[in-house]
C-alpha cells in the first residue's frame, strides 16, 4: 500500500514562507506525476502544483511566481516551497501521486497551512 505523508504545515504571517514535504513510501519514479492540492473551508479541492516523471511542472495561476514544486529522488520526497504567502492560501494541503497504471491516485492525509493577515 502506497503511503504519502505530508509535513511542514503551520501558522505563518502574510508575506512569510513555508516548505511542505511529501514523503512517499516507494520510489517516486513509480508514479507518472506527484502533486499538491489544497482545500479551503467550504471550497472545492483545487490543484496547486504538479511535477511529472520527466520533471515538467505545472502551477495554478494563483500561485505562479510564489510557489515552487521540486523533488529529491534519493529521498522519495516532493517539496512545495511557498513564498509570499497570503491569507487566501490558507487551506489543508494534500499530496497526491498518480500511478502509471489506470489505478486511482494516492492521497496523503493533508497538512494545515494557516496564513494570518
């Protein structure tokens, strides 16, 4: 069973930074892509950023220029560096891994990010 464990969330003031980590229980090369989603209270879950097997990255317009997704293959870990945080970035952030097969995506339990104004 694949496990994804997020960490690094917390409370930060607007303009501050956080780095989220997603530790994957097996080689990240076993996945087509790994990404971060977020869900704010009473809102739908939305894509934040993804990184593919080939190192292509994709970002939501709302975080472009502020967030950076990266990975450490040796540690089977994907990171989300978040800078210039805004109160509207407050949400639970989830890590997800898309397998090469047609199986469903794997999800972590989420980590809370709260940005105070």
